[in-house]
């Protein structure tokens, strides 16, 4: 059984650095140097220099994508956003701690009338006062959970 690569030869390392600089995906880089995806991941994990080179290339790519979106110079903004989500873990959903507070609104309507007389009676009835609004809550309130110990039966 052949031994797995622990480091890349110098010519393959230069090839990898050039491919990283052009923004090639990791699968294409692995294929170009004659490795499977699994072997490429093992090699990157075991070789600190290669791991650092991959991290630096990803950081450069992220900076370029963000800058192109901010400047409006991205030729394909949807593609740039996709790459940020796929390769750099950007998400559309905001963090819970930075999310806006949740506002619930309840609209109280009178019950439906069966006929015209009942509708006139409902309309003529005195208006009930609405409950006073609650104070604003700084953080969303989590619903209480019923534990098995709290049950009476």
C-alpha cells in the first residue's frame, strides 16, 4: 500500500500556490496535483505551511469579494454572495443577540353575526375598553417548559 503524502514536492507546492492565488476551488487544486479530495484534506491538515497558505488565500478571497460588493465593482454580485456563503460561512439570518425585538400585534374583531338583527345588536352594544398595553420587554421571553417533575399525575 503506498504511503500518503506528508508534504508536497516543491514543484507541486508552487502549482498549488498559483492555483490558490487564482481562487480555484479546493477540489480543482487537489485534482491538479493528482490527489483525491480526502488526501488533499489530510495533507492540508498535516502540513502547517500548506494549511497557512490555504488560510491566507481564503482570507484574500474573502477580502476581495467583500470589497467588490461594497464598491459595486462585482461583475456578478449574486456569484460573489454565493461564494461568501459557501466558502466563508456568511449567513442571511442575523444572530439572535443582534436581532430586532419581536413585536406581536393582536387585532380584536367582533364575532360574526348570524343575521342583520344580531349585527345591529352587536354594533349598538357599548364598546369594551381594550386592555392596557404591556411594557416593552428588552429580550424575547422564552416559553416555559413543563418538566416531568412538575406534573401532578
